[in-house]
C-alpha cells in the first residue's frame, strides 16, 4: 500500500509500520529498505521450511535405524575432536555409534550447507547451481552430487531440502530477488538428486540405506537407490580412481568434515596430497566445490593446492605462476562453528593478487601455524 504526499512517500510494510522516505533523495533508498525487508522475510521462510523438512527426515530415519548407541557415539566424538588437532584418521566402524551420529548430526550438518547457500556473498555459488539445475532439466536427468567423505548421505538430504526451501521462499517472497534470476519454482526445484557418497567406511551402509529410503518417502521424485555408497574410498590414496570419476561427472562436489580429520596424511609441505589434486583437475568448469569443516586452518593450503594442481594444464599464453583457475569464496556471516570455502573452476584463470591480499587468509594461516607449534610441544612432552 502506498500513500503519496507532496514531498514524501509512505510505505506500509508487513509489520504494519509506516516508513517515510524523502522523495528529494533518490528512490534507491526506498528500494534498499524494501529489499532488506524482503530478504529478511525470504530467509525466515527458507530456514523455517528447511528445518521442518529436516525434522521430518530425522523422525523417520530414527524409526529405521536398528542400532543407536549414544555412549559409543560420544567416544567417537572425542576421537574426532582429537583428530582436529593431530589430523589422525578416525575409523568409523561401530554400527551403534554411526546410528547415533546420523541422528544427532543430521540437522547441523545439513544446515551448515544450507547456510553457505544463503550467505550474502555466495550469489555466484547459487547462480552456478541454478545453471546446473537448468542443464539437468534440459537433459532430463538427476542433479549429480559427489560427496567426499559423506558418511550417511547428509549432502543429498541437504540439497533436496535446500531446493524445496528456496522454492517455498521464492513463492512467498517473489520480490526478494536475491540473485540475478529468480529461483525456479517448478521443474528445476523438483529435481531428483543422485548422490555418490565416497567414504572410507563401508559400515555406513545401514545408516545410508535408512536416509535414502526416507528421502524417497518425502520427495516423490527421489528414488531410494539415488543415494549410493562407494566404500572403501580413501581420499588419502593418490591412486584412488572413484573420487576422480565421480567429480568429473558431478554438478556439485561437497567435502564436509573430512580434510582436517585426515591432515596428518594429506598435508605435505604446505599442499594437500592424496586424491585432492586430481579432484581439482577433474572438476568441470562452472561446477562448485564446497568444503565444510570444524575449523578453517587448511583453507590456504587447499586453495594453493587447487592453483598448483591446475597450473600445468593452462596454455602457454595463459600460464602464470600466479594464475588462479578457480573463483574462491569464503562465505560470510556463518555461525562461529561453521567454516567453509567454495571454489568454482573458471574458463579463464584469474590472478592470485586479490586472494593473497585477503586478511582472512592470513588469519587462517596464523591458526595453522599455532596448531603446528602446539603439536610440536605435545610431541616433545611425550618424548620426555
């Protein structure tokens, strides 16, 4: 509702409040007020709908898990906390521990990915996903996710719930206009997700089967066999072929809570080894790679690995020691316990200047150096 006066414009918002804007200034201020309010309402609707879907998934999965052992999960969690410091790989073997892990971490793990998609500086990420979704619609196929270390299939659930939540929010707040083009409310948003979970532990079979069955119950277009476990698949193995093959065919690559937990085997002289360099080389142009973890210490090493891995493939006229073949985004505004970095391969390499100048990367490096000193002190104490 709008009420015109001679020198001002009054806008009645959804909260039943009048906002008075001076017409002598540009209308840009009015659009800014409306845009912020629309965005806030959009995010509220999206998060509410997302959480509702995840709650439904959790409730149904609980009824399908034959083994749930809270104490075993607590012991596993303690080992995982230790691995964040020493980088030693933790084995996922106890069915009861994995059952409780699935139930307790379903919402926070899925919500972490969703918050990355909602981050205000991640519009390029979402728009790349919209293009891939449109491609899936044209090719009449599922949206392909390569989930590295993805355990019980959290990433597939997160994407299904995210697409449904963004569709709902776009329908309720069509003027929010968070991206250059509207989120598709039909066809693309109802796209099935074919997720290949590449994990070290075959023991995830039971939990993944439960998650996959529930996904097919909640989303009719999703088949129970669309979430598939490929195990053992070891990211520490430079000769591993499955991750490379799946990444090369993916519309989206997600590596959640797996890098720092394997740091001792992956990090060598400032670069990540194992299959990680081949993952970057295999990633198609325009496909986002999203890395999530409980800390950000290895993000500089990860980005440098991406640059070094692809530098040899650049043509001579484009080859530059500072050439960066990926767009790098560090999502802003996330909760303190969510750490993420997004890489999207570009057709034309960029310079590394803007990236190296980011103070946030210097912070990450300082945290990594502090952790290395801590490990050195612990090692010296153990020798005594």
